[in-house]
C-alpha cells in the first residue's frame, strides 16, 4: 500500500494532531530570526567559516563555503524550553539539502 505525504498548511505550528495557527506576532518574529542569520559565519563542524549568503524559504539558506563554492543548506533551530534563557545561533544545526527523487 502506497502512503501519501500529508501536506502541511503554511502558517501552522505544532506538527501533530492538534495544529495551532501562528499569530501575526509569531510569524513576524520567526521572519526576523531567519533574516538575522543572513551575513553570519557558521562555526558548526563541517561548515566552519561558511557564510550565510541568502535566505531562500523556510529553513533553507544559500551558504558560501571558505573555498568560495556555494551550497544550499537547511538550518534547524533548537527547541527553547519554557523558563530557559534565549538560545543563540550557535546552538542550531546546519545540514546540506537533500536531493529527493
């Protein structure tokens, strides 16, 4: 039996059975966070010295590696636990885009 991927509607968070729409304030805050990564250097192992050139869409970015080549990568923010201090850029995880067929 073939399974279909469930399409996730834009503007919805809390993936699972009970999705809650994002507020305008949340959408604006998340957009500011994504824009703030552009121009930053990445210190994560495997991406040391890479520069974030451009935000593409969602969690996807264009990076310039130290050798001058450009690659597409995604950034996953760590989850912030209630009552904890804000998390910095360095706590995120970068990965090269996968090519799916």
